[in-house]
């Protein structure tokens, strides 16, 4: 058993190192990209105002598809249901809402401006679907395939699109394996999406920083 645990830790360490190398290469590419506003990534912590800022960015468009990539509200979780309801009430009534876990396929098909909220909840669903929490064999490859497919679709998107995501790089190291997996995977996705974006904004206490 100890040997199996050590092998698993080595695999996770190798995966994290590979993601760091990929992230560095993407950031070098990002530094050479031109200016524009077609694809925008909005990062921020909890209650930072990131979703509100993303909604303001899309307010100039008459037709917007709001893609809710998180878990739908549940009667067993009234607090989460209240959060979802507050987001719905804040959106213009003429926006169309799509609740889905197929974020890549949905983005690929849409032809009008898109607001995705948020990548963090979508990553949580993906990790659950590929067996990451139980660290099932091959989950790393399966999650990487799902994330790469989204990044490829994001890069190819020609309609105005804004994606909201949680900034996970400023806090303490999570005390649980599941927390560390989520932080590492979402951090890697944020880096890859930022590298293929025209604009990246960080929202802190309601203030927007262009990065």
C-alpha cells in the first residue's frame, strides 16, 4: 500500500510539472498576442464582483447567451439555490440561459455573444465525471482531454465571449487531496484560457485590474 501511494504521488507530481511547463509556454505566446476584445477572461475570488463585471461587459449586446456551467439548483441545498436565483434575477430578461455540463459543445455551436459563468464550477463537474476525487486510473488523461478540447474551441470562437473563473493561486495550499487537485487543474485551465484571450481582467473587492 505505501508503494502504491508513493507511485500515485509521483504521477501527480509529474502531471503538475507538465502543466507548469505548458503554462509557461502559453504565457510566452500570450505576451506576443495582439490587442482585442473578442475573448475575455474575468478572474476573481469569492464575492469579488467578477460575475457582475462580466455581465457589465456583455450589457452592450442585444442578444446574449448566458451559459451556466455549474450544478443546477437543488432542493437539498437552499443556499446554492439562493445564489443561482440571485444571478438569474440580475440578468436582463432578454438574455437566453443555457444550463449545461457540455461547455465545449455548447460554445462550438453558438453564433451570438456568450457569457460563461463559471469555469470553476464546470471544472468541478468534469473532475467528478472523470473520477478525479477517487483518483481512478487514467483520470488525469481524461480531464486533460476535456480541458484541451475546451481551450481549442475557445481559441476558434469568433463571437464575443466572456468567461468567468475563480482565481485560485492566491490562497493557502488546500489541506485535502481533492482541494489540491481542483486548485491545480483550474489554475492550469485559467492559464491556458488566458493565453488564448484578447483581454484578461482580475477583479478584487469590486475593482478591476487589467492584466
